[in-house]
């Protein structure tokens, strides 16, 4: 399926929309690009859309016998909910939580799946890793860079859901080598 335009399951679409919105809110809150909007403003979105909606989408995916999507959405939903309801903690504790959250995103990236899903999880992994390091090092600039990676991950997740609904391409085309191209150059 070189130019996959599958509609995808409803559960996957809803989950990707929830993930995209949550990542956009979380990322934009850390970039300081919108005056007066901070990461604390993303807590409600993270709790209800990222936490509850993603977790429920994960459970529905398990019901549809889609273990990969169920695992991804359930794990991410639980982690978003935990992040949203956590009390103020030290920078090192926050860094540890982000690092553990990053390991989940890395596992989801390496697990395979479609290109857009892997791209979203991979960008999210980089975001969380940068933010974890920023918490350990007390570096606001690195937090902002991590926020931009979260924004990119959110945009990819949002596109994946929208593309499935609109029947847009969801995979990069793979082309065979032409006549004049050989393995040696």
C-alpha cells in the first residue's frame, strides 16, 4: 500500500484526534509563542482529552482486537491523566516522569505501525526527552524546543486523523529504482 488512503477505524481516528489536540495544547503551552498561555493551561485538555478520551479509545481498540492501538492509547491516556492530576513536584521528579513518559513514546515508535503514527510517536519521544533534560538542567530554552517538537507531533497526529477522514494520502510513496539507477550508483 504505497499510497495508503485507508479510512482507518473510528477508534484510531478519535484517538489520533485526541492525541493531536493534547500534544498541540501541551506543546504550545511550553513554547511561550502565545502570550499568556502556559503549560499549566494545557492541564484540562491533558486530563480529559489526553487522559480520559485516549484511555477510552484504547479500551475500545482492545475490544476491536487491535492490541497495538489499544496499548498505545491506553498507556498514553493513563500517562496524560497522571500528568494532569499530579501535584507540584520538584524539577527532578518532573524530569523523571517526563523521561519515563519518553520511554513509552520510544517503545511506541519502535513498535512499528504506519508511518504517520511512528512519526508522531518519534517526535513526541524527542519532545519528552528534551523536556526531561531541561527539567534536570533547569533550562527554559530546551523546554521551549521540546515544546516545538510536541507541536510537530501533535500536527502529525492531527493530520493522520484528518487524512483518514478525508481519504488523503497517509503514506509516503515508495518508488522502484529507474533503469539508469543501480545498486552501486
